[in-house]
């Protein structure tokens, strides 16, 4: 539930209603495209909306039009490419019911209606069964301390317009079901055809539109950080330079949390793409956002996460059209843990220039859409991520997203690593001590205290904190003494206090927080509230979003050596080191040395003898060559490595590497490189073999082939490297059959050059496939089934071949790709 109650929020609602009075513009048009995607159609029965991406109500608010009560649900409710629910009905339902005091009507088939009811059970009322609640607690915790959710959630599950009436999904939602592909709303008839909807009003044809939700084209622009010239060569442009180029032109970086009409689409500036920021630090360890008018960087600045602190990605709520919903990155020992990632999380990170490698885990506090929508997006975006929450919340999340995505719970479990948050005992996570607790909310929700070294942060989660009211609930028998004591026990002694503030009784009243001592309020930052709504004269303040406003408790000490656990963290997340033995990993930790380079300083020079291998710990580096036959440039950041080629093959550097910012690298001498990665007798070990495979793929310009493919071009640099390491070039002659229908599926391939067609199968009607196209029956490989196609070369050429077993391992490491690609036989 987004907000509830009766008397205490009427003033806020009236104020919001005044702000949201519909403008006359809707009367002059029959349809309106929404900024985040979707369509509103004006009818005699009222506006009808098709498609519901996250935060869709903010589009109507910002456009000054009425938030619809009728919604057509797309047949495909979940976008696998983005990992985003495009039937996110929660906040349209909450807005209409709790603010407008009316129901919403969802127009869909019976199966979709049943799935939506499952989702709404979890998000409105919470789980039905708490028989395994003991699994959320440490065995030493007295059962009297367990939260009695059956009793507790019943406190909130009341209709605020009639407190004697139980709140149910039917209180908020109505369904109009397609019968014989027709749904009727008064005088409006909606016909569902094979791939489109047609709407008639008073028997007059009003509109036909595809039964497919499409995101605005700006999403694709924001996905990509590369450009391709006419020859197919790619120039990788890093986040830091992108933002500075944009600022040089005096243009504002686009944001998925704002209206898309603010996104500049000047034809002369198309190559800039998305505009992430770069968090920079000066020599005193102070955070700064680089916004200079040129691509020159200030002396002494480098990319470095704080040792301990928190970045607020958004601090507002689901009904604030000008603000982003709450989300956070807690920085611990230089690693990021995202808490309640907001929608379009990956774009937030790209915009801020945070490498995906720096995000180690996600904490999900609870299963409301404004807190968990970005989590599933992040799960599908990159390699497997760690999810931290209680078992009760995790199983609710699984039920909810199984219903949303049509994936089984077992399939969803396979997409991430689950780390249970255990209550009643401190948990050591990445060197910090976490103490989780259940907050007081309408569905199960966790908060936590986290301590690192001698500093600490308190995160309330969504909660109703009011000692007087909680004591009353105890006296009325709604809470036991142990729960009352726990809810009223915060001492607020932490160095940073992130506390939610919203509309009681499921959120905390600012009036209560304003009564806290000044010494507490000085350390407290409000979240889940719009800045304009902070009580005047209360001494309270909102947390400012943005990486430039990072709250820092322990700044990075760029002068000190890199601790062992930081080295281990970097090495463990580099794919090429997967095959290292435990002993060799220990040798590697001992042998790595820290080197520092100033901005503008060369790390290695092209054509010079090479004696070291490097891994970037922090900062930004440019790899480039000015040789006519090999001219290129690309940018590297945390977790990337370079310098291996000269140690393995030629002895001379094939490119130069320049420190774009102050740069910290871990270096490995040549003799240690061969001792640790070789076989001990100057032979190749598995790591060197993979490096050689990668060098060969790059010699064949495999990366340029990937950039020609509309799907694979969107992979992260890490994912592209993983593919390069398993590719092998193979020449193909004209007329050669690569495989036949009913053969075993043994490989997939990318076309390097030449032309290929399907023959003797349903796909034979397709046109020729050329350079950059991917061909492979992924389902046949995954299920061990026979091939259903025959593939033939119609011109001489070459392919980049990937053996089936290697491709399966690649997909298993990147579950979002597995989910997206498994139904395809080709991708261009």
C-alpha cells in the first residue's frame, strides 16, 4: 500500500488534487503517448490506458491529465529485455483508491486476472502463511520475539473509508474479462485480435493499436555507451567523458526518472548517447561531481567509492511526479550494496558512471512496487547478483514475480544468489556488521543498522514509528510486549539515520520525528517524502539524491595500500581468473603491487618492451593506438585489466595506456605472471590459454562483430569479454552446410563475413543473414533436443564459432540473457 488512513492525510490529498487538476489539452486529442511508454485513449466512458510501466501515474500527473481508471493489460506483461513489469497496476490502484476514492478497472483475460490477484495479495495484504517464521530468526532468539504477522498485518488491512470493513484486493480492483475476444465498458467495446486491440465508442471505430508495449526510443539511447562508424568499428566512450561532452554543449543529461521531453535529441549530438556522471574525489577525499565545460579533468581527481557511506538514488514516493522513488547504494569497503533499487536501476548506475562490478548485492526491504521493481531489473541486467532479505520476504517476492513474469519460482531462483537476512544476530557482510529487524508496515518489511569500523548507519525501512500509538496498540492487544519494546527501542545513536516519512498509519508522521532531540535530527535524513512536503521549522531535512550528495562516514584513503579483502574482491569478480587454484590465488594476492599514476600520465607506451600485467583498482584509463593499421581507442575502469599481450606473445606493447584520471592499478611482474598463470615450466596454464583465446578473438575483431548485432551490442563490457574468450574463427566455403535439421545441436555462431540462409525449414522464407548476425538454436542446446533448421553458406566467408557447452556456461552466468535469448534461433 502506498498510503492509507482517513483524517490525517486529507489535507495532503486535497493539496495534491489541486496540483493535479486536469488541463484542457486532453479534450483536444483522442490519444496521448506517455513519457515512460503506454497510450491513453479518450473515450465517452473516460480515459483508457494501454500499458503500465513503473511510475506510470507520474506521467499523467506531470502532463496535467486525469489519471485513468481503466487499463488494458498487454498480453506480454513482462519485458524480458529490460526486466521490467509493463503491467504495474499497484500505484494506479493506490492513487485512485486512497486519493481519488475510486476503484480501477483492469481489462484482460482470465489468466491475467488470476495472476494479478496473486500479485496484489503479496503487495496489498502480504503473505497468507507465516508458519515458517522461525526460519527468519537465529535459533537463540526466544519465540516470544517473533513477529506475529497475522495479528500485525490485520491492523493495516482495513478500508480507510470504512474502518469496520476488511481491505481486500476487490476493494481496489475490478476486472472486465475478454469474452470471445470482446470486453465491454458501457458504450465502449474493446476487441482483442491476434496482435492488436481495436476500440469502438458508440459503435464508431475509435482506434486500433498493437498489442505490444513499447518503451520510448530514448531507452535504447540510454542503454548504449558506444558508437559505430560506417566501417563497423566501435569507439567506446566512457561515462566520465560522455557527461563532460554533454556539459560542454550546455545540455542536460537525460534521466529515466524525468519526462522524456527533457531529453535532447539534437541530430548533431547523436553520438554522445547516454550521459552518466563520474564521482570524483580530491586529495582530501571529498566527493565531487565533475561538470566542467571541457573534457579536461581537474588535477588530483580520481574515481573512488567511499570506504563507508551511502548514496541516495531517489528519496521521494510513488505519487511525486517530480521526484524519483526511494533507492540507495550503501558503500562498504569500496563495494556497493543497493537497497530497494528504483525502477531502471541499471540506467541510474550508467548515468552516474558506477561500474556494474562495484555493486555486489541488493537488499530488498519489502515487496511494494516502488521498492522491488528495480531489483528484478538488476537481477536480469548482468551476471548473477546476491539478493539479501528474509526468507519470508524472499518467498513473497518469488510468488509475486512468478505471477508477473510467467516464470516458475524455480526459474527465478536460478537467476540470483540468495543470502538470507537472519534476525537476532549480527551478520558480517563485506566486512560490515548488519543487524536486521522487522519494521512496522502493512506487509513484511525489514530495516537494519550497519556498522563498519567505528561508524554506523540506521535504515528504518518503511515503518510506522510513533511510540505513543504503538503503546496504545500494545494495550489494545494488537502487539505483544516484546514487539512493542522492539518497535519503540531505536536510540538513534547512529552517525547517519535514514528514516522514512509519509502518511500514517503505515508511514511515520513528520510530527513525531520533529519532536526528537536536535542532536538526533542533525544526523537524520528523511526519505520516502518529497522535499516540498517537509514540515517548515521542524528541523527535519530530506536526503539529497545523486552521487554528488553521497553521505560519507569514512572517505577513501587513496594514499594507503589496498587491503587484502579489497584485492580479493576485485580478483574474484574477473572472469578470466575463475580457473585459478586456491594456492595460485594466494600467490597472486602476495605478488600484486599497488602503482599510482597521475591524470595524463602514461602507464605503458606502445612498441616498448612489456614486463608487467595490470588490473585497475580505481580510476579511468584510455587504451589507444596511433598506428595506421591498428588505430583504435577504448576506455577501461575498475576491474578491467591490460598488458597481457606483451607478456604472452610479442614482448612489445601493441597499444598505449593513459591515465584519464588519477589511476590506481595492481601490477604483476612478468616472472610472477608466468609462475601463477602458467604451468610452472614456461608452459600455458588455463588462465593464459583463455587470455590467448581472447587475444585471437580481438585479432579477428570479434568485438566489432558483436557491436553490429542489435541485441549483443547492448551487453556489458564484461559480458562481451566472456563471449570473446569462447569464440573461435572458422572459414566457411560457399555452399557449405553448417548443420542439418535433426542433427545434434553442438554449436552457435556469429557471422564474421559472408552470407548465410536457412533452408528446408520454416525459417527458409527469411532473407540472407550477414556480418554481425547470431545463429543458433538455444532451446535445442539447453534441452538436448534435435535441431529444427538447416543452415547453408551462400557466399564464402567466416564465422566466430562457440561450442554448445561453452555457450551454456556463458548463459548460466548471465541469467538475464538466458531468459531473453532461449526462444530465439537467430538475432540480427
